[in-house]
């Protein structure tokens, strides 16, 4: 079952009442939403119901251990369940699933009509009113969809029944993703996949996705972007855990190792994620600074990669729960073989159309960069470091002919590029601050399309290889 806990307290499982709950409770002692869920299960012939607040010890002796164990199992509960019940309209468990309503606007009916005398008489579905697309009505009107844990529960469940404000909706992953309602019992028109509106069934899509690495990259980028918009009551422990079930499914599709919210084969690309709204890093550790999970902001993950200019020597992760490779992290570091360049903070842009654009000087160029934390800006040292992670290079600004990195390096070094007017280069890299003598921390990222100069490319080409650690 998926539900909002709400502001009003209600009885939950604790170490003190554990034995009493095992003996059984009268149903009248449960909040209304859970009582209604019992009725729903009985009417559907479902014998067992899983509710987090009664299946995980919430407080008292042993609660931390029980949480670590059961939170790692939750993803399998939702993925294996016959049905997930959504208390979609309720702000808390006291509100109930069943509510008084007028069913006439949602009750479908048909009329027989022959548009032209020569036409065959057909049955037409009549809508009594139109208030916009139904999928928008479902997602926009209900606060349940703003919760981070619900995102995973919906995606992993094969079927979900929503008790919404004015009618019931159901989602089903069998035979292609389907969204239907009382008003549209045969299904409703759905938009092209948009994760914040309509979930993609990972199970149904897996056969197609296995053959399309780019599709998988785009899917994971969309998942992370939309998940980062949602709310968690305890982000310090739940940020990675609440998306761990989806990550495990993606790791299986990709046949790749999961690394702090990203995947090993594409890690060089994914390290250049950006915060595009709400630039604020978590005050307590929950992920390394190089992971998007360290940010409380809205995340944009890149979906394409050029030629790598940096290699990953080793990623060190210490899991909070060694039994859950997709859960919370206790500590992490990343060793890179790269060519760090000095970068100096410069005043923010004076352009009235880009008033918040931060700038940094690398060599002779002053470039815009995306910082991760607005509050951190005042504490940054004047001297930072820039690490170029990957580039895309074209022989000319029209981007008609791509060049491999080594080909471009050889041309520049030999001077044989004089017949080329100028290269066009896309730069993707990290801006780092030195944390201590042995490590750096991410301060932000820099993505630039340059059609005019090769100053940064030449500076990177002449820089010295080093091995650095980012935490």
C-alpha cells in the first residue's frame, strides 16, 4: 500500500507493542484508510496486505536494525505484489479511501448514432464534461505524487489502484503501460513518456531497452531528474534508498555496476550532472559530492558522451547496509587520472538576462559554470581546479565531421590543422575545491560549446597527468 503519513499521529508498530500486534487487533482500531484497504483486499480476494508502518518496527529497541533489513526488502514487496493500493487522495491515514462523491460526471455512458444516413450506426462514448487530460487531473490534484518513496512504489508495482478525489484510477504494466479510470474504463490517451506524469513500465520495456544503450541512458536521466523533484521526510538516509529498487532493475538491464546513483560504464559522463533549480547540498553526509544524491536540488543528468579525457582509477564505496548494494552509503571516494587545471573565481555575470551566472577563469578564458550550492559560494577559495572529463570535437563549426580526441591532439601538436578554419569543441568537466592535502570536493560543473577558440583544449593538452581523489 502507498500512503501519506500526514501530520496527525496514529498507532504504528513499535518494539513495545510488537507482541500485542502479533496477537491481532480489532480492525476498528486502525485508521480509516487502512480499514478501507482491508475491505478492498477482501472484495478482490487478496489474503495479505503490506503496510510499512505495521511491517517495519518504527521505534524502540531493534528498530534501526529492522529498518535496515526491511527497507532493503521493500522493493521486492512492491515488485512482487498482486496489486498496490494507493491512498491517493488522502493527506493522512485518517482520511480513508472511500469518500462521498457525485459519480455522475465520471459515469461513462454510450449513445447509438449514425452521423450520415449512409453510415453504419455506432456506439459513441459520451463525456459529460471536459476538464483537460485525465492523466493531468490525476497527477496534478494529488499530493501523494510529490513523495519520493511513492515514485519507486508506482514504478515497481505491476498494478496500482488509486483511490482519488473524484474517481478510481488504475495503472497496469501488462501488455504495455495502461492508465484507466471510471470515466475511461478502456484506457485513456496518454502522452509520450514523461516520468512526472506517467510511469514507464521497466518490465515491459526491458526487451527493447536491452538493445538500446542510449535509450537506457535517457531513461535513467529522466528517472533521476524527476525523482530529484520529489520530497523525502528523511533525505539523509532515504535519498538513495528510496530509488534503490529502480536502480537495481536498471543495473540488471544495463548489466552494469551501480555507483552512488550512477553506473560504472557511463560514470565519466554522469559525473557532469547539473543542479538547475534549488542549488543546495545536503548538510549531513548521504552521498559523496560527486554524486547527484548529495544535492537537494533539481538534477539534470547528461545523456550523451564524447571522448573521455579522464579515466577512473577506482571508486571506493562503504555501504551503510552491506547486504544492500543499492541502498544508503556510509562513505565514498573516487580516484581519477586526469589533468587538473587552475581555475579562478571571477565576479558573476553582469548580463541582466543572466544575473546569477557564475564565472571562472581557466587560462585566458572566463567561462560560465554551474555551482552546486549557492550558500557555499561565499566560502569558496579564489583558486579552484577544473578537470576536463570528456569532449566532443568537430573539424569545423558546422559540426559536419567529427574528430577523435587523439586525432585532434595530433593535428594541434603537429600544426597540420592549419587547413581547418577552427575546431568546434564541446567541453564537459568538474570544478573542484581542495578539501585537504589528500582530496578534493566537487563545487560544480562546467559544460561549454566552443566554436571560436581552442584555448582550453590547448591548456588541457599541455597540462600534466595526475591522480586525484574526490570525496
